[in-house]
């Protein structure tokens, strides 16, 4: 089969005709529905990757001959699978590829948006840098830790040269995201550190994730020490978001004062972390992953202690998200004093049995109403306490308030822990008008089907039913990850549970209910609540292609959003 080289697409062929008779600037490329520049940067990076230096060695001749013999319908799927012949030369881009390439070459604003040192082949990466305007770049650098296939090995071979080209280009960075694995070359690491120590007046977002042991060895080789001040006391004036993973902390970063977003992963000690937080008066969002053993994370150092009598004051902090060991989370929270906290998310991956009863006062202090607050915080507080290996989602009410409750099948929770949650945390949710119940059933149970009773922990189901009775002011309940049978049992537990409930966001679509034959159960629930004087007004489904609403109830359609 002869592979013909297609001529490069001309600029004139890039222009799309006007739509609906509207005149357009013929010097600007358009896609149907809007400007090319309006597309998401990650979509453009896929276009760059798939439509430039394609190395597919496809030969569709065997499929064509087979289709000619047996008919096209019999070989429809086979025809779509190309035959790979490594001996053939690289195929040139198709007409469609060249059409897209012509579009992106004609839209110079695109080049300033997104530059990926890992995905782009070297020749195309050089072209991207050449065409990028002198405006802040959004840069992504990835070096995988251990290649598992030929594609990742090839990515390693091109990532280091691409990073080198980027650092040599002297382009201004607006956003910088770097995941530097074990295969980052020492001289590239040295150039990166040197670049970060130069003035960066346009930098607004910085994310650095390093392979700690390898990167530390390179720092020793370059600087004879294992920690380097990233910006050499030349604080980027526009830096607002800062994320650091597996890099040694310093308490004297010069840019902390202006930060509004801070994310730190696995700090070895609390003291430098808390000292950093003490220098962030404008911080609004804090994300910490605390996976080190909590007994090694003392908030004390050199006679200075953070704790109940000397908490770090954070006047602007509204959101805290903590992941990791339960006791490490509690220890850190004991040292913080956020004045305007609205969101507290604690995603627990391990806990010692019985520890919950020793820490309820910490959460009550943070989640309880503030004396100076004009409105009760219980109307806008998010408190998530869950096993982090289960999917979590949050729903926003019409007033913008967020609520989440998770009673997960955590194997490390004892009956005492569940009873403690019921006793101590329930009051924090008593006035919530909107509630999401995220329930993780055993993995053996297919979603939304009636599971075998033997696969459930009966005690946990009873705890959930008891827990739901405290929500006297809830008007909307959203269900996620729960069988229809358990949902019906939960919402119709007795004549007093959820007296204000008017809307239920279902865990599946109306089509799924039809397929499962569960409309009768829903109808029984509606009839039961109506007879008790607590009627439901709306059933809201995630999505639906059809299906009839039961009992003449109004049916709306709602898409659950991921948290």
C-alpha cells in the first residue's frame, strides 16, 4: 500500500463558513458554536498530541480485502481495527489532522494557554514555544517514576529535553505544575531550581511534586544540602496558589503573606507547617495530606508550642480539607483557630478503634456557632467524616449551602465509634435544610439492586436510621450509592423521621427504576408518607430517557455533581 504525503493545509482552508448567516471576521478561525480560542486547553493538548507527529503504522488493506469478500456489514468492527505493521514507515497525518493543525496554527492566542512537557513530541514542542506569545504560560511537567510500557519509556526520553527547551526559552510562567519523578536528569533539575530563583513577576499558581529521595540526592550534588529556597527570597508578587508535595518545608517563605490557597502533602513535622500558616493572613483554602504516623508529628519545637493555648489564627480561612490518619487530623485541628470557617472536610484513611470519643470537642469547637457570627454557621457548614476510599460527592442547595453526611462501611469503626458519632455530631446537623446521604454498600452488591441481606451489616443500617431522625428541618435529601430497598426503609422509617422533607434526589435514573421494577416500592413510600401527613412533593432523578412517574408525582431531572 502506497502512503502519499498530503500537502500542508493552506490558511484559506481553515476558515469556516458563516453560520446562520452571521458575518464573521475572516481572519479569525471558528468552530461551529464559537471561537477556537474558547475551547478548553486540555482539548487543545489532545489535538496537538494526536494530529501532529502521529507514529501509527496502520495498514487497512487486509480489512478492505476481507470486506470485499464477505460484505461490509460482516466486517464492520474488524474494519475499525487497523493492522499494525512495525516494518512500514510512519503514516502521515490525514486530511482531518491537517485541517485541525491548520486551525491551531492560525489561532496564536492558543499557544499561550497550555504547554505540556510530557505529551508533546520534541519537534512540535519547539514549534509551540516558538509560536507562544510573550504572555504568561501555563506549563505542565511530568516525569514518571517507573515506566511500565514502551509509551512511558518514550515519554521519559522526550520530557527532559522538553523541560530543557522550556527553561532555555525565558518565557514567563503564569501557572506552573511539575511532577518530577525518579527519571528527572540532574542537570535539568539544576536548571529548574535556577529558573525558580529568578524573578517571576507573572506567576500566580505553583505546584511542585518531587520524588523525595531522588530529588534530595540531586540537591546534595548541586548545592551540598537537601533543601533550597525555591524563590530565593524573591517572592512572586502575584502568587496566590501554592502546592508542595514531598519537598522539605521552610517556615520563612517570603511569599506566604499573599497566599489564598495552600496545599501541603505529608509534612514530616508540624512545627514548620504551623509556623508557615502563621504567616498567611489572607489564606482562604487549606488542603493537607497527613499520612505520617501521628506520634512523630509533634507541634512543639525548641520550647515553642502550638496547641489549645497558642493556636494559629487564620482570619480569612473558610475551607479546610484534611486527608490521612484520624488522630493526625485531630492534632492539627487543635492548633488552628479559623475565624470564618465554612467548610471542613476530613477524609480518614485509618483510625485506632475508640479514638473518636476522645476528639469530639475539637470538632464541636470548629463546627459550633460563633459568638460574633451574624448568622448560624450550621446553615452553611460542610462536615465530612468518611473513609476516603469511597467516592464522595457534595450537592449545592439553591442558597449555595453545602452539606454532606457519610456513614461508610468502615471496617475500623466499632459500635462505640458509631454511637459516639450519633451522640456528639448529630447536633451539628440539626438545622441543615439540605442533606446528602452517601452510603457505601458492599462491593459485591451491584448498584441499585436489592442486595442479599447477608451482605449487610445490620447494625450499621440501624445506626443510619437512628441518625436520620435528628434532621427535623431538612427539606431536600439526596441519596448516593444506596439500594432502593434501603432508601425506602430509611425515608419511611417511622411517622416522625424527616417531617419537613419535600424533595428526594434519587440514586438512579427513572429508566433504572423501570428496569429494576422498583416503582412499586417508591409508590408505597409516597403513600406511606402521605398518610402520615409528611407528603413528598418532588422526585428528582439524575438523568432519564423515559419512565412514568409513580402516583402522579412531579418528576424533575437533576445531575449530581462530583465533590
